[in-house]
C-alpha cells in the first residue's frame, strides 16, 4: 500500500538466492523504481517529481555525482536515482508524536532499514541528558544548546564538524567558514572514507586531486578501463555513456573480482531497441583478486616499456618527472608474482596489453574497489604511471576518471571542507573575511573517532550523513559517540546516528534537494559540482516536508550568529540571499570568478583543470610525476578469506531502500556472504548454510558479524563479498590506507564459523 512503512523490523533477515543477472537496467529497472517511488510518494507525486530530475530548471539528482549530458532526455535519471528521490520526497513523516511513542533505547534496537523507512523528520528534536525520549524543541533553543556546549569547550579543536556529500556548495562554504572562524580545521567528511586515496594520489602526481576527463572524452576514447567500480548499481547513468562510447568505437576492459551485471550487458531504458536486446559493454573481463590492481598495472607498465615505440617519449620528456626511477622499478615486475597477486592468467594480461597498445586514447575509471585498500594510494599512482607512459593525460579522449559517490562530494571539497586545507585557500579566506583561520591540520574521520573515543573531542556536529553506520569498527565508533557531550545531526531522515548519542543530542531537520527553498530574499537555488568538475544550479520545487524545516545554509548562518556574536561576517545577509554567498565564493575559490553570472547558464560551467586544459601540472616540479612504490597486495593466511564490503542494488550507502540485490540474484535479505564455490568447498561451507564472519587483525580483538547466509558465487578465488554497513563491525579503525587514511573496507581478513540459521519472528513484508 502507498506510503505505509513496513511494520516489522528485519534486523535478522532471511535472504533467498537465485541466478545472478547478466544484463542491467531494461524494463525490470523501470518497473522496480516506479514501484518503490509510488510506495513512498503515491502516483501523482511520483510523476511530477521524477520529471524534474536533472532537468535544466529542476534539481540535481541526489543519487550519484555522474554528470548530466548537455542534451537531456525527458527522463534523465536512472532506477537508483528514482529511488534516491523517492526516499527524500516520501509522504511518510517522523513527527514529535513518533518520538513520544518510541524511546531512544527502543529505536536503537531497530535496523537502519526500519529507521529510514519511517519517513522525513519534521521538527527539531532534543534529547536532554539522562532522558529516555527525544522531545520537540524550538530552533532558538536548539541552536542555543549547541552554542552553550561549544562555548564551554577548552578549545575549538574539541569540536568536530562532519560533512556528508549531499551538502550544496553554498552550505559547505558557510559551514567551513563557521568552523574556521570558530578556530578549528576539524572538518572530516565522507570523502575521507571514499575517494581520499584518489585525491592523495592525484594531487601528488598531477597536481590536482580531481579527474581529468569530461563526458565528451568518453565518446572519443579508444579504450576505457573500468576498475573497481559497479556502475550498474552505483552510477547507472554511466552505462548510457559507456554504450555511446562503444558505439563511437571504444573498447572496454572491466577489472573486478565480481562479474557485475551492468558491465556485462546494458539494456538502455531510453531506447526501444535497448529495452529489448541491450548492448554488450565489456570486451575483456579481468576477474582480479581483491587488491591485485597495483600489480596488474605495474606489469602492464613493464610490458609497455619493453615494447618498441609504445612509450610517448615526447610527452614523457616535456611533461613528466621521475621517469628513470619508475622505469627501473617497473622493469623488475615479475610475471609469477603478478599472476599470484591478481589471480589472472598470462593470456588475459597479454590480451589486455594488446588492447592497450592498439589504443591511442585511454581512460581509466575507478571507484571504491581501488580506493579502500591499504595500498590504494600507490595503486592509483600506478594507474597514473600507466596513463603517463603513453601520454594519456591532457589529450581529448584520455585521462583519469575517479567516479565520485555522493552528488556533491567533490564540490564540498572545492568549497574547503577539508581537514588539511591548502595554505593558499586559508590566505584567501583571511583576506576576504579579515580573521586569521587556524593553520594546524584538523581531524579526518578516523582521527575524529579516536579523539571522541579518547575524550579529546566533546562536541560532534554532522551536516548530513550517518556517521556511526558509515564509519569503520562500529562498536568502537558507537562507544566513541556515546562519550561526547553533545551530538548534533542536520538530517532529512532518521538514522542510527540519531539513536547512538552523546550525553545530549539534537536532530535538526533540513530541506532536501527536491524542496523549494524560500528565504527573506526570495526563492533560492543552490549549486553543485559533479564528478567531472562541472558546476551547475539545482532548484527544488516540492513543498517542504514540514514548515519547520530550515535550509542547511540557514542553519549554519543562524548557528554562527549564536556561537560567534562578535563575528563581522554578514551571516544574516548570507541567509537572506545565497547570491551573496556565491559572491564570496567567487572571490575566495579559484575558478569561480563571476560565479553568479556564469551559473545562470543552465548547462553550467567547467572548472579549470590544469592537466586537462593545458598539460599544466601544479606539482613541486611543475611536471607530472612518475612514482615507483614497491608493489603490495593483501596477504591471505591459510583457511581465511579476504572480504570486501560493498553495496547492494537496493541501498544508498547506509540508506536501505529494500532487501533485494536484483543483479546478484539475492532477494529478501542482506546478511549474505558471497564465496567462490571452490573456496566454500575447501572451507566446508555449503550453499545456504549460515556462518558468523570473524575478523582477524593484528590487534587480536575479536570482531564478529553474526548470522550470514553463504551464497556460492562466481567471485575471484579467496575473495568474499558482503554488504556494508552490516559488516562495518569487522573493519578495524586502524586498518587504513597509507597516506589517505581511508578505512581499508575492501580487504578485511576473515574466517568463517558455523552458525545456526536465524529464527525469524516476523516476515519482512507483512
Ligand atoms: N544506488 C547507489 N548509488 C550510489 C551509492 C549507493 O550506495 N547506491 N553510493 C555512492 C557512493 S558514496 C559511492 S562512493 C559510489 C560507490 O560506487 P562503487 O565503488 O561502484 O561501489 P561498491 O559497491 O563499493 O563497489 C565496489 C566495486 O569494486 C569492486 N572491487 C572491490 N575491490 C576491488 C579490487 O580490489 N579491485 C578491483 N578491480 N575491483 C574491486 C567490487 O566488486 C565492486 O564491483 O556510488 C555512489 N552511488
Ligand atoms: N564498510 C564500508 N564502509 C563504508 C563504505 C564501504 O564501501 N564499505 N563506503 C564509504 C563511503 S564511499 C561513503 S561516501 C560513506 C557514506 O557516509 P555518509 O555520507 O555519512 O552516509 P549516508 O548513508 O550517505 O548518509 C545518509 C543520511 O544522510 C542524510 N541526508 C540525506 N540527504 C540529506 C540532505 O540533503 N541534507 C542533510 N543534511 N542530510 C541528508 C539522511 O538523514 C540519511 O540518513 O560511507 C563509507 N563507509
Ligand atoms: Mo562515497
């Protein structure tokens, strides 16, 4: 029935399995997305809302950060974008009555799925110290409580200001401005758990932490390598771009431990022919072992070096640094070692090499499969080496393409949401606003958790997101949050971070992308930056979920006035009219000159990118850097598996839309572990049996995720897969990537212990 949330709580679920699919999208995708949308929004609102997604006068899809094409279809969204929109535009509501009915203890026994399904938050809510229930509170009082706790701190560095990646440029700019005027760089964000490794590797080697291709480049490429990414689920609109690229002559290699349906065959729902037959996308599938990518690219680099005329010597001479040292290291790469690290056959790598040598223009796309390992930064640096060797940076149809997650995660970073801001950015802030921003680096996500755990941070403020569920080592993180004096969440939907709280807690409900934002200065719009550095406007049209909601910029502006009464920053003006914020962004952030005028173009504008635009590299030497790190790959002790924690088709990070993973053939449950049949045989676990996943890490602490159904699945040998966030309990806080400090959530060593099948009290759907 429309708009009724599920009654039962499938904390313990009963997954069923079938055959994995070999094609993505098509009619089932349309049917499925409309079903979920209509359950949340009803029929009329579904039609009205979905037609505005990614249109020139509409709102930016809150799904992923994949760019929109210049010529847009009427339905410029995908199945999972439709689910993201439905989740926000739902007609269900979480009201003060709901909180009166459910104690915090009661809510903390519910699953994340149940919490999210209850609907949109309508009122600011306050949990006083020692209270069992949240109670409604005025905005005045709520912001007063935050001010009280911040003012009571010994140092502004005892406060932490987290950001998730949906926050607009305008809100993000104000938020970092507030934190820095207060005196701290404690601005961790979801990027720390996401593409931080990409940013670290790229800034060091090409002088800018962002991708170097635009959408059109994909259509000009000869070869596109998609490594460590599952676009069929996480960036479905990318499949249309890959289809078009193929039609223009590109070939595609996918590198992944799992055969992902979207990469095999894509049934474009926007064309009748696509609906019926679909197009095969992948020309070569390299079923690599988890963490084997650095070894693979290193060997390819050696083979390129050994091929007469394969290196673009002119490019290397004119634009790069460190070639000799890198080439010496690469020449030492060994076949045997590479085959062991990757699990690939020699012929497969030789085929890949032939395709590489046949291609003048190459793009490498990647996502979490490359960024969430201990050696992610050297892995991505090896990808850069690979592209530099043949001059594939700064020419049309070629380049690096880290595919971002959250729809404005890249923009938030551009706006200064970063715990290690560049001195030039701080200088510009100082010049514009006349206060001295702090220079010492702040906490990233992992360091923030340690600081909370150790009592060094006392106030935790989140602009969106679901920190306790998204972060690693769930038990450690939850205990850390509980030690805080105050936890505050600016949120649209209920989630676990609202029920695992500090001594006092606040929930501040806010507008989503889809909603109209009217301030004293009139109706406002905000701006976002996509994965390819295009900036454009986003305008919500729906009536807000509740009259009590404030926009994110308004919340920050009001908070700043309460906490910093002597501030000379014109916070009131910023709240009145976001154009005033954009004027300041234009003066502080390079590339945003004349922002207000340029964002009037519905197509938006491209931010400058030195390597892409003119082969200009803002590194210490002014050149692109080859690097020569030792090759690493995860060690797997006897009788153990390497677990990656990934997304199902029915979730958006910690937001669970439903209990199916259609492409992988899983229904009605999420507690599954995908294991190669041969590994399962050796470990003695039958298909359909139940196991506990037990983490093994050098600290000797037992980390256990109980009750997972074993699914025999064609993954790479030794490599298991399970969904996040249920398995975050297994990811040790200290197991992070070198340099970027990103949790290594794609390489967790586990053993399996037999467990009883779950006894279900109620079915998930009654
Ligand atoms: N519908 C939907 N869309 C989303 C999200 C969502 O949750 N739902 N999340 C958004 C966010 S924040 C992000 S960051 C992106 C995430 O997008 P993805 O990175 O595609 O997400 P994951 O599900 O983590 O998938 C990781 C992929 O990498 C592969 N992989 C894992 N380890 C390795 C490895 O060592 N080597 C190689 N070559 N491959 C590996 C996995 O098999 C899987 O295909 O999606 C964004 N879009
Ligand atoms: N084990 C493991 N852990 C991971 C990952 C993994 O692959 N494996 N992936 C990591 C990655 S890539 C990421 S990006 C992080 C995600 O970490 P987060 O960004 O912190 O988590 P989300 O689940 O995206 O946050 C969802 C919540 O955001 C709020 N929200 C939604 N829209 C809005 C809005 O417009 N404004 C505001 N203020 N709030 C809003 C809602 O209340 C919702 O409950 O998780 C990371 N954690
Ligand atoms: Mo992400």
